[in-house]
């Protein structure tokens, strides 16, 4: 992909493209100032720039600044990097999500079943992916349901969804700079038909998430291209680790756009709020030194990071999955083959997990089916939360080592396809509990 940094986040085959440099997308700059905000304020006074906000919270070294008007970005970066205390500086990229497929049978299996105290659809709780990864075997053999806080950096979540009510903890909306993390605020309720919990949704390559087209066409509009993505990802995490807590961190809009700076803010926020796991169902094609530093900081503070490897069908390194502090996840079919759309090769792939026709939660109390590495990733994230149930002394290295006990398929899929029972068992033995 020439002159583009790619990100992937969406409900279907979600291809996210980070536009490398549209003029507006590059107007702000992410900067690390070792001497703190007062010195940066002085620098900006001299260079006619403006400090917008802190990115790393109480650490006080990473900031978002607005460059002076009518000064080429490359010129400003050159001037800035020569100033007192400036460690590095990079553009605040604009992330853009873009976007297949016959809905799986499970999407229409609405039979209610009890799942860890909550009523869910049978097509969700007992879908093929559950058997493929030996999820129920692990849950029953080790008597676990998940522990810790899983931070989901995404489009937000439907905080009113009945299946998630008991597991959500306070999140944050970085697109609006307010507490919460709900993605429902992205939809103009007065302009859409009433949606009840009987509809189903599936992703459509020509549009995006389509909500029972005979009821409502709202979500086929471009401004809602990625609406529901965060709820879908959270639904898979909950499927795997139903007693783990979920922290929604909204860094992307419903149309799939978001800023790198908001992703960085979410990482630091999750770390400072004692999250245990980060789920990042998106990818960049270009390396960001501040993303690397933020995730290293998270790892050094005990946070375990998992990310999708992208849907370009190529052997290519993407970020954050390609970073040493992150486990990258590829997509597999229900026949244990590499999905045709999935990126592959190590790095960035650590393991693969099912990512085709995955039935999961969707806003307004309903369910959806999704295709893409976005939906493979939370299977691994949820497995980390299950490991925390066995022993909370888990870190990035021990989690990755345990996860490598997978079903080997080919070098394209790293250590192989996720087997939850094997991964949890490996951690149990490593912790001396089995």
C-alpha cells in the first residue's frame, strides 16, 4: 500500500487505512518532552505552536501540540526536534477504517440459553468457534470464567447491552473527552427506526454492518461504517471470559476514523487504571515510536497486549501487532486454514484464531456476525483473562509462552491456531498449580 499507513478495526472484513498525510490529518503533532510541559510551553511560545493536551496522563512527558499555521509540517518537525528536551516528534495520523458474506446459521439460532447467569442466544454461546478452540473444555476443566480488567480500545460499546451489564467498568470516550465509552452516542436516535433485540446484523462488503435491512437502513450510511465494532469485539471477549471485566475505551468514531493520539491516550489510561489486558483490533502499516513506547510502558506495568494483524492477505508486518510487546493474531477458517483475507507470517503473527462468521453481540441488545482478524483477536484476549483466573501473576512473556501451546498448522500462523485448553493448561503448569 503506497504512501499509506494501514489500520484495521471493523465489524466485517475491516480494512482500516491510516491516511498517511492528508493536510488536516497531519496538523497536530505528538511530541515527547523530557523536561515536562512548562519547557514545552516555552518552546511553543518560541515556535508559535500550541500545547493541546497531555497524552500520557500523570507521567507528563507526551503531548499533543498544534503546529503554527502556514508552516509545512516537515519544516516544523525539523525545528521542533532541535529544541531543548525534545526526545521525538511525529504526526498525529488520522486513522480510517474501511471495510463480506453469507450469515452463519448460528446467527439465526435465537434460542435463549443461560450463560454464566445471563440469557444469551444459543447461536452465540455454542457456535463452531467455541468447539474449535476447546473453550468449554478449558472453562469446565479448570473451573474458570475469567478475571481481571480487559481494556478494549475501539469504537466504544453498547453500555446498555443486557449481556454486558454485569461486567462493564468505567471507561472513557477519547473522541469526546468524557467518561463512559458508549458508542450509542454516535447514532442520531431521532433519525432511525426503533430497533429491538429481535433483529440480527451481518457485515456486508458493499456497505458495512447492515441491520436487518427491511427494518432500518441507518447503518448502511457511510458515517456508520464501523458502528457496533467495539460491541462485537467485547462480545467475543465476554464469550471466552464471561466473568472478566471489560473497560470500553472509545478511540474511534462510528465512521471508522480516529487519531493515533487518542489510541496512545487510551493505552496510558488503561495502564493507570490497572487494566490487565489490552485488546487492539486495529493495525497500522507504519511504525510509531510513541506507540512502541506506550505499549512498552504498559507491559512494564503488567499489562498484556493483544492486537490483530490485519486483513490485507499479505505477509507483512503491521503495528501494534508487530511490536515485541504485543501478541499478533491472524484469522483462521472453521476448517483450520488461514483465512484468505488474513495477513500472515511471523512477525507479526503469534497465533491464529477463528475469524470467519463469528457470532457476537451487537448494539441495541442484539447480535451480529463478523469476518476479520478484528474478531480473531478477542478470542486470544479472552484466553489471557482465563489464565488470570488460574493465577494473576501473568505477564506478557508468560502469557505469550502459554499461548504458544497451540495447534500447529503452518509457518504462516506462527505457533498455530489457538487452543484455549492447552494455553490455560500450560500456564497452570508453569505457575506450579497443576
